C-alpha cells in the first residue's frame, strides 16, 4: 500500500508533541530520566505505523520504549496510536538508525527490535541493510553486554544473510525460526507482519545476544552526518512512501 504525503502532517505532529523527542542527542546517556522506574530500555528501529510499538509497550509498562522512524508520515500514525491509548512509556525519534550512536551512549539499550526492515536485495546495496555487519557493530556501541537484537522478516534471503552477519559482529544466535507462527500466532505482530501472515508468507525470526568481546570490532561510520543515500531516500519516501 502506498502512503501519500499528509497535507496536515505538521498539525498532527504538533498534537503528539509530548511523545516526540526533538533533540535526541540531548538525551544521550539520560534516556531513563524519561521513566526513572524503567526496568529496561527497548528501542525499535523503523517502527512504521507502530502497531508493534503500541501493543508491546502496552504489554510491558515496566519498560521504556523508544521508537525511531525516518518517515514522519508513518511515525505520526504510530504516535497517534500511543496517544489514543494514553501510553506514558513510549517516545519517538524522527531520525535515522545510522545515527544511533549520536542518540544513545554505550550500554544504554537492553533490547533492540528490527522488524521487517527494507531488504535492499541488490548486492551493491548490502551495506544499507539494517542487519549488515557494520550496522550490527554500530548497535554494539549502544547495547549492553547480554542485550538482545530481536529480528523479524518475511524475506528469506535477508534472513539467511543476517544469520551470517550476527556472529561476525559478535552476537550469539538464539531462537532461530523460519516459520514463527507455524503452530499459531506468537507474540505481537507488526503492521507488515499481519499482511504477510494473512497471505500465508512464513515469518522468520531470530534473536542475537551481544557477547562480550575482548577487542571491540571497528565500526565504520557511513560517511557524513547522514549518508546521502538515506537523505535522498527519506525525501523520496516523504513524497510517496511504501508502508
Ligand atoms: C518495511 S517498513 C516496516 C515497518 C514496521 N516495522 C512493520 O513491521 O510494520 C520499514 C520501516 O523502516 C523505516 N526505516 C528504514 N530504514 C530506516 C532507518 N535507517 N532509520 C529509521 N527508519 C528506517 C522505513 O521508513 C519504514 O517505515
């Protein structure tokens, strides 16, 4: 389904302003101040319209949830859903996963969700995949040791590729399944997942646990503050977004 640019986006964002963290860099190392009793900080990359965000946060009021999304037209729907439920443990960043180390400090995040990220099927675009080794190394810089990346995708090729990437970046793989809902629906489904599931597409899932390494792998920042390809994609998506 194509999402048209919303003419009333600013007004809608304005109504959700209490959930939007407009300067995420200012919270680096201090996110828990948003919910001092939080037992965990959970971060979702590319939350889209936020079905998963809302339902997971509702089920876990003890956790602080931060959702990052680079397309405001999608994110505003997620924010409105949270407002409608009166959730107090969810906040949003209108930003890019490539900049996570600017937003979070070391050991700050307990659980990181990557749900149905763009597969970037062409080999020449492999570095853009959110489960590319370089991105997984980036996440090491914000996850605590023993912290988890919970990854779901409908795309089998991306999944098999990712299973190789996790160990290379120092994660132990666990809970690997190529048909998560084989014996009935498990866990909270995302907006995309619901659609794939209703078409009979098997859902792949795994969890990568961050292992302590004596020598941290080197993270290669993608050149520039925000890479060109992400900036142009963002603009393109804001005009006419696949969501
Ligand atoms: C295929 S959609 C999936 C949305 C949602 N997770 C779901 O499962 O329904 C991927 C989402 O990730 C967002 N996204 C992709 N790359 C991103 C990045 N580098 N940083 C933040 N968001 C990103 C896209 O804008 C899009 O909303």
